[in-house]
C-alpha cells in the first residue's frame, strides 16, 4: 500500500503485465536487513531484532530484476541498509503525497508527439506524470480509452520529415498537415472531449513536441472552458518540469512594425525563441500592415520561457495584441502569422484564437530556408 504498487527503485507498475496488459501481481517483497543472520542472508549481519525483520518497515516492494540486483553479493557495498532505507522512505513519501491530493487536483494529460527537423524527444507518460506532480497535481490519463491516455502520435504520418526544396516542401506540407489535423481532431473529439462532457476532466495539462503550426492548431482546438496548463521542455535540464518560480519573468510587447492602412489582411511576426528579419517576410506579404511581438529588454533565445510566469506574460501580450488588432484594423479577415517561438508558446498562441471573434490565421513555417503558409486556423475570409 505504501509503495503504490510500484517498484521502489525503478517505479515500474507491478500489478499489470507489460505484454499481456492483464492484471498480475509481479511485485516481490525484499528485505532491507536480511531475514536471517547467516552469510547467505543479504545484510543479515546488521543489528536488528529478529522479530522486526519481517515487518513492513524492513520490507521494500521491488520488481524481480531489482530484487535480484539488490541482494547480489557483489552489489552489497552499493545497496547498504542506510541507502535502501533512504530509497524506501523517499518513494513511499512520494506515493503518500500524490495519493493525498484531492480530486480537484486531478489533471487530464494530453501529449502530442512528432518530430522537428527529423528529431524527436522523450515524452513518455512517466515524464509527463513527473512534471505534473511537481505542480501539486496528479495525472489523469483517462485509462478507459487506452493505456497511453490522450496521446496524439504524429510520428508515423507520411511527410513527417520535411523535404529540402521549397516547392516540394510546400506541396508535401499541405498533404501532411491535412493528415495531422484529422488525427488531432479525432483524438480530441473521441477521448478528451468525451471526458469533459461527462465531467471527468476539470483541468488539462498539455505537453507537445511537434512542428509549430500543429502546436498552434492543437491550442486552438482545446476546450477554452476547461482550465489548462501548458508545459515546456527545458533543454538545459532536459526536463519538462517548470522550475520553482523565482519571481523573475520575461515581459513582451506588441507593436506596429509597418504602419500602412489595414485592408482585409495583416501580418504578425512573433519573435520569441528567434528573430525573423523583415527581409525574411514573404514578398507577397511585404505591403501589408505588420505587427511584431517580441521580448522587452532581453534578446530572443530558445530558453526565454524559463518559467510559468514568463509564459503567462506572453499570453497576456497575445490577448493585448488581439485587442489592439480589433481596435486598429477592424477590416482584417486574414492574419498571416510567422512564429519563431518555443513549443509551449505555439500552443498558447493557438489558445488565444477565438473562432467566432478573431480573423482566420494562416500559420507559416520555415521550410528549406523560406517561410511558407502551411496551415489555417479558424473560419475562412469568406
């Protein structure tokens, strides 16, 4: 009970077979101080009353593999009594903390997995659960649907790896994004929305590693009536956990970059993780009214969203920009969006879009050295 059905050392779930997916009891009770005092009883020489050796305080729940390793003669100098007691205490304290969280602290975990420039990252259920738990919530994976929870897996779609020349990249992207959008819609409709409608989902935690336009689309498709937290992968720590808030956050601003009369269309360049120069804006957009969103007082960079507070400042700036657009350019029906943003900001960008209020967004992606339109979010200009 104290171990939550998981191995103290590797956290493996010991009440289900990995191959059969059937309920099985795969756990083993391992003694910290050996049950006997003889040479064949690992750590048995440690001074502990024989009457206490079979008690819960001297037992650890382990998987078969780690039980054998802990008791191996050549590993006894590593797995000392003091070390095993510490590991047991830390594991059981964590289980007690997680199971002590009330139902209002539950969060449905949504993971979208793809590759970017042929590169993927580790984003397992366990990784997401660790990040969520650090925020004093416990993960709800909606197990009634499948063993992975709300997982949007794009890695096997045709065209996941973009080609090198602009013409082929643009043509391939249209087909690829059509497939990807259908996958996202299907998963959200049949898994997440069903949980929202029956009241099982009252909070959502989003993890995404995919091409930026799809992350924007994911954000736009999430239910805006459910509180949602977006997580960011931090490259330095190779972790999805938000660090402890330090009180320091990055601020952002939205400003007019090209002050020409607004027509049916306008452009916004979002410079956060990188900077898109004016000469990189596609020629067909060069005469449109243009806005820029960028950080205040600091240079753009891949790790600029180092805290939840910084992401919150970015979200506030987005809402302010959309209000500015509505006030200054009421005629705009299509907004061309060129993002150079971290992945959490891409999801936040999509969440700021309201289908019934805001103009259609055309999301651009840098392919083969040029920015090309790849995905549309919201209603059409007509």
